[in-house]
C-alpha cells in the first residue's frame, strides 16, 4: 500500500493591503479630498474674520455716536468732529485703519417730526427737541484667498444714527 504523501504548505503573512493591490488608495483619496477640505476651512476662516471685523466696526461706530451725543451734545464743530474720529480710531485696533466716508453730523427735530436748527426750541409749545447724531465709518478687508465671484477687496461700512 502506498502511503499518501503530505504536503505542507507555508502561509505567507500578509502585510498591509499589498496583497490586494490597493497599497496607495488611501494616499490618492487624501490627495483628492485635501484641497477641498483646505478650501472649506479657509472659506470659513475668511467669513469669520469678515464677520468679526464688521462687528468691531459697528462697535466703534457706536462709540463715536455715543461720544458725539454725550460730549459734543449736538455741536458739530471741527474740533468735536476730530475728537469723534480720534476716539473711534483709538478705540479699535484696525488694520487697515478705518476711514470716514463723511463727517459725523447732527440734526435736530421736534416731537412732531419737523426739523429745526440745533439749540433752538420747538415752535409748538415747549416740547423738547431731539438731537440725532449720525456717524459713518468703513474699513477695507482683503480675503485670505481670492474667491471666484467675490471681489479681491471688500469694504465694510456702517452708519449709526442715535437720539
């Protein structure tokens, strides 16, 4: 009788994915996804910085209007206007610095809505008049990346009118 010959088979250990032939698939997938993810992150950062700059600009405009109302009290002389601008400039640390498209202004109205010269009394009785102060400021913002369809330089502008 013949004996069966036993064959021993050695099993080769598999290392990584090389056995299936997909060794670089993860690297290719990452190379395709990375630019999209980086663009998304930079877009979020751009939008966040623009929103933060706009909020800071609104705050500085409020500071200027409060200063005009409480310190100048409707007197818009050249010294008061320069004081309002210097207060606004020193309040925020803006780069590039804020600009003023128009000088701060004041207008006065009676309770019935008619305009009068500031410092005078209303014709209808002795009703108090109100002083409306308008302060305008703007700032240029340049995004991190040039985005298609969006200008390379954006200007945020805010105007505040308080009584």
